[in-house]
């Protein structure tokens, strides 16, 4: 989280409920909602195409492990 977000989070944390509601209403009314439709679609470049080809051809790209297996392999526990 960057410094600005931390400052906003800190300010909202110490606000009373009425002020926090005003901030929320400001966000809803003034900041445009974002959706997946807002993301510009671009064609894959040469590097992207190489990665996609590797996904198709490299058998290691089709091997998956569960979270438990991964944690065990890394000697980590939840």
C-alpha cells in the first residue's frame, strides 16, 4: 500500500461513522466505477506470443500442485 492510501486508511479509521459515511458518499458520487470493460484490449507482442507458445508446448506448464503440497515442499505451515 502506498503512502497516500495509508494516510486515507488512517484518516477513515479515526473518523466517526457520520464522517466516514460522507467520505463513502463522496467516493461513490465522484469517482467513476471501473469494470473489466474499461481495460484496453491490446494485441500480444512477440514476447507474449512466445510465452503463450511455451504454455502450449511445455509440459511443465500443465503441472499443478495444491497449496498444501507447495507449503510442504517449501517447509512452510499455515
